[in-house]
């Protein structure tokens, strides 16, 4: 009888449940309808201006626009494919309700980024960071600076990344590399089928190098679990920041910066500031001179005191440049090294050919030198191909330029209005079979002098192109080449059971990051 009472009660609840479900269904339907109407309100903008339009519904179903299903570079590939099918050199899109332009034609890309740069000086304008926010100084980095202030700061900072300055840092690269070789040699998993965490190895050497070269700090990265290493290795979270409801409407990811400074955590920014401030104070007090990046900034600031410039190296500007330097020397290079060593492990013939080139250099010169490392042609091919496939650097996934004044697209009557964001999908171009046959295959041998000579300069732009090309590209490349050369000269790398084949990418954020740390079998050669 008790069961009958319960059953009757449940049956009595059915109408209430049905009403509730109906209400939820109606609410969801109304929300979807309102979203669709609101999102498509301005869809006639580009057709009215006689510009071809690709609607977001053509490459992402409406239901998927409510899910974090695609990363931005995947969306770029979808758009790029549609543009190729329709033979479009450029197309209009709507970033929610904001009109933007995608460019596929390489000559037009060259016009936007180089020839007519005066119309496209700035990156997309970001929301200002409040002065009360510990991340306030970040907006004074070159990436976010605009107009005349950017131009002046760029001219001030360029000498800090000169070939001469990088050459003087080379011995520090070698010293850090030797520390890594010793660290690997003593690893208890050396030669073990479980493998060694190579992502961790690269974090350690790059934190060690960057801290020494930039700030004169000994991070003690090769000592067991040091506090500086753990703080620095988790410095930057790769998370999207923008409108608060982006997780509900991931279509808004289109057009936002892919690899950006992504709002560092408060405690880490403060750690940076404290470390740099302490180093500056210690140098002044003890009259210490170091041939490092921080000293270059201090000398530059002193030289600028009597110059009439819009920008000056205030503490916030100085902190920002140090953070940019850390980005260039740590985050992007770690990822580039992980992908490079992964491909070398998966392609043993390529690894052996590279080892032979390195051995020839060492037999000839007896040691690694700046000129020797930069003169290794096959090593350069390996890193070039890695950057093409994985778009590891800051400008590798896509470029964004904001139109500063109305611009007439050459050979057309189309006007790009002031304030419009123009997007160049680098990653998609790097995977276009018209420029790179069999684009998904890792093939360093494709980069022959003849291939490079016939390749359009805008078909390969891992660091961007034009006046806003990554200022630290040479520094990052020398650092990466030196590390790979030392590792391959001393160790052999092979996949283990946990090695993902093909590479698995993280679903978090929009940059091309591995889903998890990479483990490889490492044995001495």
C-alpha cells in the first residue's frame, strides 16, 4: 500500500514536471531566437558595401555556436576553406555584430602589413586595464602600444634585440644548455620506457636562460623543486579574456587575439615587479654592471631623460618590456621546442640527419659558436618546418590589424572603414597545399634555397611581417637552435607508450598548445 501511495504521488507530479519542461523548452527556444536575431541584425552591412560576406552559420551550425567546440585557428581554417572554394581574395564577416575583414590574397596581405602600413599601424584595440590592477603595466608592452607611442618605443627597444646584443648573450645560452645536459644525464628515468618529461626540461632551461639573460637572476632551475622555478613555470595562464559571455557565445572568439598577454595572475605580476625592482636597487647600491637586458633598459632610460618623446621608460613601461622579453624567451620557445623534439622523435631519419650536421660542426669548430649554430642549414629547416605546422610564435596563428583611416583596397572600389579589424589567417596559409604540398607532413627537406626563393614572402609569416614583426624573433630563434643542437648532440629521443601520435592539442584557450606534457625516451648517444 505504501508503494501505491508513492506511485500515485509521482503520477500526480507528472503535469508539474511537464509544465516545467515546457517552460524550459520555450525559454530555450526564445533565447535561441533572440540570439539569432540579435547576432544577425547587422548582417547586411558588407553586402550594402558591395563586399562578399560569409555568414557564421555557413561554417558553424547554430547549435555549435553555444558550445566551446572549436578553437579560433580551427575556425580560421573553416573560413579559409570557404574563401578558397569561392575564389575570394577577401571577405567580410561579422564578429557577432561587428564587421571585420578576412584577407586570403597574399599581395593584399603584403599591402596591409608592409606597403600601406600607415593605414594599419595598430593591433586590435584592447580594453584598458585599470591602474589599480596589478596587470596595469602590461598595456605598455609593444604588443598593445599604438600609433606614435608604439613607433617611438619600437625604435627605443630595437637595439636591445640587435644581432650584436644577442651574440653577447650566446655564452649564457651555452651555459644554461650545459646545465640541462647534466640535469638530464642524472635523471633516474634516463633510458626508461616510461620516458622523461621533456616539457619540464624545456621549462627549466628557458627559465634559467631568460632569468639570467634578462634580469641577472639565478633561478636555480636545475635544482630540485625550487620556489623560483615553480613560480615562473606557471607564470602565464593561456586563457581567453574578452566579453564576459564569450563562453556562452564562442563565435565571439573570432577576431580576438589568439596569443596575447592573457591577463597574468596578480601574484605573478607582483613577483615580476618585486624581482626587477630588487635587482635595480641592488645594482644601483653596489654599482654593479651586467651585460643583460635589464641593464640595456636602464641605460636607455638614462639616455632618454633629455629627449622630447611621447614615450618614456617609466617603471611601468620598463616592467612591461621585461615581461615581453620573458614571453619571447620562455613561453613561445618552450612550445616551439616541445613540438620540434616531438617531430624529431617521431621522425628518426630527420633526427639522425640533424645529428650528423651537428657532429660535422663540432668536429670542425670543437664547440658551439654563435656563427656555427646559425650557420647550420638543416637545423634551420627543422625549426622552420616546425613553426609552419604548429604556428608556435606570437604572430603564428593569425595577424590582426586595425584600420586607422579609410583604406581603398587596391584594384577595387571597396573601402575598408576606419576602425575595421583586418585579419590575416597565418596558420591557414601555412597549411595551404597551393604553397606547401602535402601540408600536414613534417618535411624539413622542403625548405631548399630554390623553394624559399619562389615562395611569396607572405606565405610564411611565423613571426608576423612588416614593421610590426616580432621584435624578438632573432633572440627566440638563436635560443631555440642552441638548445636543440646541444640536446641532439648528446641524446637520442624516441616516443614512448604515452606519446600522443598524432599530437593532441589542448582544448583550453585558442593558442596551439599540447594537451599535456610530452614524455619521450631519452638515451645518451
